[in-house]
C-alpha cells in the first residue's frame, strides 16, 4: 500500500481552450469562443445544418422530403 500522507493532493488545472473557429484563446464571456463573431459563425453552421451527427439509422419519412413542412390541408 502507498502512504498517502507523502503524496500531494491532485489539483484541477484549467487549460485555456482554443476557439473552435479561429483557434485563438477563448474568453470567459463567449466560452469556448474568442468573440461574439465566432459564436455566431458556429451558430450559423448549426442552423444551416453544416454539422451533422452521424448515426447508423436510416432517415425516416419525416426527415426525408420536406413536402409536408409548412403545408396544411383543411377540409370543409
């Protein structure tokens, strides 16, 4: 067994993360980004579906077309 009284306790060290867009050092205000601009660029990529999470599942009918989006049929 090891003697724990001689080993110093571990301390968490925060590593400065780089901005995923421009690779500058991120700021606390816009973490993990360095600026509002880089945060907006990333948001735009998500909204334009530039990022995708890959799965093994086949697309369903709801995901395939888009013909049903925004259209409603009313009778009577």
